[in-house]
C-alpha cells in the first residue's frame, strides 16, 4: 500500500492549521497513533521553520510544497522551500545541549528526536527539500 498526497500553501504561519488538517487524511492509513503524532510534530516544525527562516524576507505568496507518502513500513514527509540553502547537519551539530530556555533550534531538535532520518538538500538551483522519514515498524514496537 502506497499513498501519496501533496499540498501547496503560501508562506504564512496562518496556514499551519490548513497543513495540519491536510495531514489528518493519513491518520487512518498509519494505524499507529504514536507515528501519526510524531509525523504531525515534524510536519508542523518543518513548515514553521520554512516560513520563519527559509522564507524570511521573501513575499508571503512564496509557495511551500508539502508532500506526504505512506508506505508499508514508513512515513516520508517532504517540505520544499525556496529560501537560501544552509548546512542543516552542521547547524544541528553546533546547537548547545537541549535546554527548555535555549534560543533557536528547538524545532529542529524535535524533528531529529521523532524522525529516523532527516535530510536537507538543494534541488534545481532554487528549491530546498527537507525530507523526514519515520519508520512505522519501530513506532509500533515502541507501543507494545
């Protein structure tokens, strides 16, 4: 079973409700509340980071493309932005140890905590893709 959905929204934090509502469609397909919640957290953090950071200074009409794919054993989320590329792995490796009071990086930490794989790459010279992979089998085992 493979299910793929996509959504394109403008770069506006008010669209977070639309994004989360769109993601609801996948809940019955995942068959796992923990995996769905973790995917929802990663999606929300990835989207808000694209709006706040990647698209800072760009017109609010700048699109963000969201793609979600559910396979037999994994959930794959893609968030496409048009901002300046940056080295995500380097940035995350330089974050101070997790702290409730830390400035910046909390959303990225959450994404890394709930995801099994995180990748950020530049494509086509003007688009960046944040790819978040959540293995569904490991989520099911953690609930047992």
